[in-house]
């Protein structure tokens, strides 16, 4: 299990900067755009086609997962906590109290 904790404001700001790259696609294709999230040594990396972002956060271990960008965007948008903790486990992540299945890769599972 690996975790990253980052401020909701910072994470949502990064996702909002990435969103215009997703909106260049048709609605159908935009729904399928995958976001790759990885973190290690206090750094969060976010990646979609033609756009890469990073930020600082508190991490334990190294984690990586992929999921649809717009789905992750809506989850973070609806989160009310000032700090967001993302926990990765085998093919599952937890954001706050919400857990769901994703494709994961973690060295410390």
C-alpha cells in the first residue's frame, strides 16, 4: 500500500489546467482519455496525452494508477476535504472514503 497526501486546492488546480487538453477531443473520445497518476519521493506526477504536470505532496512508498481523466476529475471536484489522501492497493484506490477499482502498479503493496 502506498499513499500521497496533497492539498485539494493544488490537485484541483492541476486537473483544471489539464482539462482543456481533454476538451480538444470529441465528447466520446474525451470520455476515454486515460489519466496516469504516479507518485514517489514527495512528488506527484499527472499525465494525459500532450500534457504532463507535477506537484509536491507527502508520500509513503511509490504508487501508480490509471483511470479515465474525467471520472477522476469529478471525484476530486466533489471531495470536500482540504487535504486529499490517495491510497493505492492492488487494483484499487481510495480517495477519502471512496474506494474503486483501477489499474495500479506499486512497489510497496
